């Protein structure tokens, strides 16, 4: 794992401002996961952040530095107008508490994505959600539970 420097975080924030996207939504969703007929409706939330680009090494470096999220290939089919094939795209993505962690890192350096970053931070630091576990505590407990199962 690479250590986080302010320069790395600032670079990632700039990369994210230019190439990234944030999704934050609360909405009613229909779900089938229950016994009986039909669907049930529930208030659901979706929180995710992603960066997609053709430079695999940058995406993998970002994943290594942040130590959260996933990296996936995102193949593009077809051809450009000039007849050349599209390049392979790579996507780094994180969700929920990992997104909160990344937002706290990027907040001092972000510009174009700052309103959405602020929205995620406020969601997790709102007093009505005071039962949310600190991310570092969550990781320590998860790691400890994983070791005790072996």
C-alpha cells in the first residue's frame, strides 16, 4: 500500500474533477425481495464515485493509493468515425462509506465536483445518522473478524 501524500490527493482530486463522476440519490424503489405478491416500495439511496479512462496505469495507481474501490475493464465495441477501434477503458469505482472516505480526502482540493462531495460528507456527518461507524473502526473490526474466522 502506498502512503497518502497531499500531492497524491491533490492529483487525484484534479483527476476526479476532470474524469470522474459522483452519483448521490435518494428515491423510492420497487423491490421484489419479500414473500407474497407484487413489489414493495422503499426509500433507497445510492452513493458511488468513479473514474473511467483509457490509461490503465493511472487507474491502478489511484486504486493502490486510495486502497478502496474496485478496478474493472470497460470494453468499447465498434469503431470511431475515422475507422479506428475504440481503446479499452478502465474504471475505478467505490460506493457508500468508501466514497465518504474518498470525499473527505478530496474535499480540500476539489473544484467542479465539490457540491456533490459536500453532499456525501453532509449525509454521513448529519446528526440524525450518528449511529454510523467510523470508517477506520469499521475496517479494523472487519479485519479482526476475518482473521478470527481462519
